[in-house]
C-alpha cells in the first residue's frame, strides 16, 4: 500500500513504480478509469485510441459479446 497526497484541486500523482507496473509509461495516451465502490475508489489503467486503430477482429468480438449479453438479459427478462 502506498499513501499519496491530493492537491487542493483534487489532483493525484501516481508514483513511477506504479505507472510502470500498470504500463502507463508505455501508453501513447494513458488514462485511468475511476469507479466508486463501497466506501472507496477503484482505479484501472486505460488508454485512449482512435477506433480506426482497433483491429476489426477485436471490434467484431466486442459486438458478439455484447449481443450475447443482450440475448441473455432479454431472455431472462422475458421469462419474468
């Protein structure tokens, strides 16, 4: 566990060893996803990239996964 300070503006700085461990130092456009969870905050490394740079196979996998999830949801919702 590492304690880090928060500026008056709410800015935090991740220590270099954490940035390296998350691969943020290698990312072209590093970002963090922030999620509130029961009494705390969860940070997850992310990277912004243009859609044109995502392989079509990956996009098709995302669409198929989304369709499976929707089918599972609506299948269950229809049975209620």
